[in-house]
């Protein structure tokens, strides 16, 4: 029997290649006499990827014997195997004793073994089931989800399931998290609208009084990545120093000089000016300098007789009594000084004027005059 099993293994290698098999199934008979020979034995495998149903195992099982079978289809991690025998197929009766089943799962590096020490007999179950502990293994991650944001920082996640295989028959669950989260690698930068910074302090007022302006500014930070520009002014003004400015007083023009205080012998005359050009206001200074100006006038000596003039210095145009003689008068005009004797002609009619009958002609604007003897 051992020779036949070796031949079967060699055939399997020749046909499919041992390196390509998925499962290596060993059926072990018990070390105890039994009558069954030429029994047709079938195996069913249950894995997380599918089911192999009643694959016939080649061999003529004897006492303390085993048969190797290679299975090339992948049904996943095996959590159950069923051994089935049809009693009617056995040559010397149905009595046949099974010791254990060993299944080697090459891709997953698993070896499952289950002892039975069980008989296949008439009127008894013609199938035995064997359970194997399978620890959970994570399946592959799915695709990442859409990013939680359309731009800027965001995350996306993907899930995996403990189904490759899932835990069975008391096997352990998968360790670790079922979800993986990462920052979105391809998210564009979000548009950032421009935003104003803080206002600056107001500038110094443009004037110290009388109403001026002062200005403050602010700067637009951004925009970035196609954001909107800042909305609103970048500068702002306000009134300042609105109190009226002080106005210092200024003198207006001088008036004409007034009349001389004396007709002869030296007098004075005054002129004035007003502090009204402009008047001082709002605490401004008064005009600086005198508001009255005085000068000398009629400085010619008076006659001893008590009237008349000697010259026309500082005298307005007109006829004056001469200090030298009551029979003379002095004419002052723009053309100069003329001394004339009385009687004189009337300046209007041209008639001769006698001293006695028209004294005024010789004493006009000269005070009193005693007629010489």
C-alpha cells in the first residue's frame, strides 16, 4: 500500500507539480483490524472561498495505512472536512476504521489535524465531519473614500474586513484596526479671500487749528489661491483740530494828520490807526506798536505884535499877516512864498482894497494886528 501511495504522489508531481498544489490531504487508517477493502473514500472541504464536494481519494486503505492526495484548487482556509464512504463500495464489508485526517494548506502555511479513531459500520453514519480552528486574517483594504473636504486639509478612509479567512471554530479575531485614515494627498489648496489687517493709528492732524484731516490705513492680506480681494476702503479720514485758530491783530492804515495845535511858534498834530485789520480773535495777540503818531507843526516864530508869520514853512496855502508890517501880507502856495504890500486887490473882483475898509484882506489867518502909526 505504501508503494501505491508513493506512485500516486509521483503522478501528482508529474501532472500538476507539487509546488503548485494548494492542499495536501493525508488520510490515516487505524492500527486495528478491519474488514473493509477497496472502499471508495470521498472528502469534502469547506473553506472561506468555496467548497470542494466529495472528491474521491485514490487508494486501497489497509490497517495502519495512509493516502496522500493533492488538491490544486483554492477553497480558502479550511474550517471543516467531511469524510464520506459508501458501505456498498467496500469489498469485504463496511467495517473500516479512520484514525485521523491531516490537511496542509500550503499558501497560508497552515496544517490542520483532527484525530477521529472512528468506525464506518453498517447502519451507522456513513460520513464523519472534522472541524479545524481558523484564526481570522484581515482581507485587503478597499479603496479610499472621497476626501472629507473639497480643498485644503481633509481625510479619507478605507476599510478592511476580518474575512480572509474569518475566524471559525474558536479561532482568534483579527488584531488591529479595520479602518485606515490618511490625509488627502491630492486636495488642492483652498481659496483664501483677502482680509484686512488692523487699522493703523491716525496720522498727525494736517493743521493745528481751524479744521484739518487725519488719516489711517489698513493693508489687505492676500488673497491666496484664487480667493476674492478685500472689499472696502484701505484708508479712512476724519476731521481734527476743529477749534478756530487764534487771529493776531493787525493795524489798519493811518488817518490824515489833524489840525496843528498852534498857528505859529510850534504846535503838534496827531494821526491814528485802528487795530482792525484784522481785529484780534480767538486768543490772538493785540496789535504791536503805537496806535497814535504825533508830529510837530507851525514851528515858525510868532510876531512880537502877537500875530503874522515870517515864512510859509509848514503852512497850508493861503494869505497870512506878515510879522514885519501890518501893511504887508504873505501869500503861501505851491509855487512858494510871496510878500505883498497893502492895500491889495480883491482876488475875485480885482478892485483895490483899502486897509481901513477891508482889514481882513491883510489879517486873514494871522490873528490880530495893530495898525502901524
